[in-house]
C-alpha cells in the first residue's frame, strides 16, 4: 500500500466522510503521519485528541443518560474511548488507506494495526480541535459515536460474560453458577484449561477452554449466558 500524497483524493474522501474541511490541511497531514514516516508525526495530536474525546464522551453521556450513576458513566466512557472502539470507527472511515507509514510499517501491514488506527483517529480529533476549536471537534466525535451508540447495548457494554451471567441470575433470584476445572492439558508454560459452568436450577451445563482458568471460565460463562435465550 503506497503512502498517500498531499491533497490526494483519498484525503478528500476522508474529509467528506468526516463532514469536515480543514482550514489548515497540514494538520490533517500530520494527523495521518506515523513516526516511521517523518519527524513531524501524529503523536502530539493524538495526545490532545485523547483528552478531547474523553471530554466529549463524558459530556454526551451525562446529557443523554441523566439517571445513570457515576460508576455506570465511568464504565461506559472507558469502553467507548478504548482502542477496540476506536478501531471500529477508524475502519468505518477506511482510515488505514490514508496513513503515511515508513517502509517497515508498510511491509508489516501497519495500516491494519489496531494501535496505529486508534491513535490516528484520536490525532484527527486533536487536529480538528487545533483547526477550529472544541465545538468543531465535538461535532466530529459525535458524528462518529452517536450512530455507533444506537447499535450497541449499553447495559452490557464492557461487562464480561461472568458478570452478565451473575447479574441475570441474581435478578431472577437463582443460585449463582459453579465453575469446576475438568482438565488441565499441556506443558506448564502452555497449559490449556477446560472448565465446566453449571447452573442446576436451569439445568444448564456448559464448558469452556482457555490458556488460563479465568479465560476458560469466561468462555463457559459466555456459553451459559447465550443459552439463556433458548430457555
């Protein structure tokens, strides 16, 4: 994948997707430039964009969900600003093809690397802030996040399978599941655990495998939680 030239159609397409035209195009160029490509790269803009994003999301959540407690708001915010969410939004923008990367990063497919995509998107938020202020950056963030929020379940966002299963059972006054290690396979440094999750009251027994007992329990809990919809 070749690096993208200045004022290229690819950058114009990105601006169209963002719904924003930069007054200072050099800011967008810097936001899309990895340190492997040039000395002037996106890291400081990413640092700024991270703060802008956190503030915008916190403000939006308080306004949109006034009845949520601070702990719930914190859980939602931390999951909305984490790398995995940023990567989803970056992929929607096809951000990878816009990045300027050094030869080594190009050869190792850096344009697909989650950390680079997430950092570049935050750098864009920072670039918009530098270009036109907080209100403009807020508009860009919400343009990306509001449709995303409409398609996810905020009640389960960021909660692991064991927590979801426990909360469901407690809401129905059903005894919590028991987790039993059925087998441990492999050498000490590369063991695989097999764990059973049992909920006698619902006649549910599921199994999970993982490189740690915790991971295996999560897999078994996920299978149990998913089976609840079939009951």
